[in-house]
């Protein structure tokens, strides 16, 4: 599929499958299953491209989706991050049998790595523990929040095996001894299919193991984990800038006196997008860890400024709970608290 055709497919899916249900996603805990399935069925998730082209394609998809609905963009981030884990795994079963199902829309993927990413930054202890048993591992513990889960979903986990080893695995939600409870009542992103996951001696066969040396493996996939979050902010920021421009003539054009205007938001957004493009096309993305962290932090800052400016430009109409500006405001605060959070990012950068 060429770039032009892909963009047309994505835009058609957004118009037909996503825009009609955005308010339902935000207010009724609705999961955008048909939109994600349509993208998979159209071949948008396929991995036959070189790495740089795959990264540019996927970040473009997340940005375009997040411009309409960041909850759904976040679900795509979960799915694409999960696909990345399998693409880089040495496990032929996951690459040859499970990955194709993620790529063609028959399965969806989640990424249960919030706690492990905090563990590797010295913020938390690992919540899952594993012990070796015949044919695989038995895993116990609890993950408080894992998103993009459901009947036909798998998700990644990392568990400690004693003191010196960590394993990474890919687990189906339909698993004996795995108890899931949906988490709702958040400020935003209640349609993200987020669950707490309790493992009670869950058997993980060897064919589900992504890596038995998770410490080394995480250093390979962590950059893409962060990279795919950046276009979430790009999409919300672009939508806020567009909303500001639509409000320019309100109340006699008095919005021109507000300190933040769309032109400066767009200028900074374009600069940040150029930096992401350079990272995506660099020979070794893993070597771009510090620039990625810095970019991710700056994107949060820009997105927060953009959505708050949008609220001021739109005035009273933005204060309605169901308004697009108020939804984007809530989405932006989720981005600030998505692992790695702002304080997590600040710690990592200060330690470099």
C-alpha cells in the first residue's frame, strides 16, 4: 500500500468509523472496536516496510487518529507497541502465528509495561513474580491498570524470576487464573478498555515468552514505546490550533488579544514534528533515547498550553462537559500522566 493510498484509507476509517462515535467513547465507556478492526483489515498495520518507514507510518496514524480522538489514538499506541515487541522477539511462534493476527485486525494488543518501565527507572518494584515450571512459567501478582484489553486481546508483561532474572511474555486475556476488572471513572479515556489484572498462578508456556532476558530486551523496545506516544500530543495540539482558528471572529475578534495564538502553537508543533522525523529516520533509534525523552517532555508542555489556550479562545461553549475543547483538555492531562509521566521523564533526563 502506497503512502497516498494509506492516508486515504486512514482518513476514510476516521470519517466513517471514528468520528460518529467520539462522544460515545468519551462519555459512555465505548471501545472503538470497529475502527481498529477496519484499519487492520485494510492492511494499515502490516510490517513489510523498513523500520524508518514503519515508524513514520505508525506515528502518522496515531497523530491523525488523536486529532479526532486521543482515547482511540492511545488504543492504537497500545496495539502498535505490542506489535513492536513481537517483531523484535526471537520467538518464532509469536512472530509467525500471533503477530499476523495483530496486523490483520483479528487480534488487538495491549502493553502492560507501565509498572516495569517505572521499575527500570527506580520508581517501583515489579508487581509480577514468575517461577519456572515444566513447559513455561507460573506468574502471580497484580497490575493495577492495563489498557486496550478485551476478549480477543493479548498484552505484554514483565515478571521477576528470583532476584537476578526478569522475563517478558505476551499473554491472552482469555487465560485461566487471570482475573480482570474494568477500571472507569477517570477524568478522561474511559473508553480505552482499561482493566486491573490479577494473576493467580497463571501458566505462561514457553511459546508465549518474548524474551527470557527482559533487562536487555527492554533497552531495545523502550525507545519505540516512548516514540509512539509523541504523536498523541501532536494530534491533540493540531486539533486545538484548528479550534482556536475557528473561534477567531467571536465577540468582535477579541480573541486576538489573548497571549497564545494558533500561529505560535503551529510553529512549535512543526519544529517538534521535524525532530521526530529525524529520530524516526536515524540509523539507530535506540541511540536516540535522550532526544526522545526530551521531545516527549516538550510535547506534553506544548499540548497542555494548546488545549488551555483553546479553552480561552472558545469561551463559555468550551465549558460544556461534552465539548471538544474540554475533552481535549482532559486528554492532555492524561498524556502528562501516561508512563513515562512528566516527573518520570524529568528524573530520567536529570540522571543522564
